[in-house]
C-alpha cells in the first residue's frame, strides 16, 4: 500500500492560514465517540496561539466522551457557497475550512478563566470578568491538536 498521501487541491498546512480561518470561524463541529457510537456536536470555541478551547456543562454525552481522552476530530467551515453550473455533474462548492484531530484535556480550575476568556474573545473581541460560580459551573477543554489543515476551494 502506498503510504504517501497526496494532498487534495487547495489543502494547506500553513499555520498562518489555519490560524486566520480558525479566528474567523464561529462554530466548530466535534467528531466524538462513546459506547453508543460516533456522534457529531457543534460547539462554540476559542482559538489563540495554536490552542483550541471549548466549554461544556459538567454532565452529558459530550463531556463524558471528552473525559475519556481519546482522539477526536474537529472541523470549522468559514465560508461556503454552492456553485451552480449548466451541467448538474459540474456543480460544486466554494469554501474555506479547517479540519483536524486532537486529544482533549480537561483543564484544572486555575486554567479555566484564561480559556473561557479566549472563547469569549472569539465572539466579542474582548475579555470579561467572570464569577467564580460561573467558572466552576462548567468544564473547559483544551484540544491538543495532533493534525490540522486548511482547505480553500475557489469558484471555477
């Protein structure tokens, strides 16, 4: 079997492009697995300096799967447009996206405030003062990225 994997058109490992797309994104989809099987869940996230953070309630299927610590997948779609053609077999999509895999690490209490502010800054552009009770009410997870790439497909 050939172990060389050919990169698809528009795929990039460029860290600045990946960072740009993750900064622009609004929703990340996680691919998780538990004893009931595979599932996907959309989450809000924060990205800063190569690190991805998400938050969760302390109970539920998502956080239980994350606590197991196995490899997870993630994706962010930044832009998307269907490109129609005269021939239905020529239709396609123009898009900007990021896909990757990583291992979740549930943060300790002392690490949570900075990570929660990273998430808030993703959406509001600023840092917030948060109550201790609010911080304690959630789990915060860092996704330790093991592989990541961006893909850009332009309109033809």
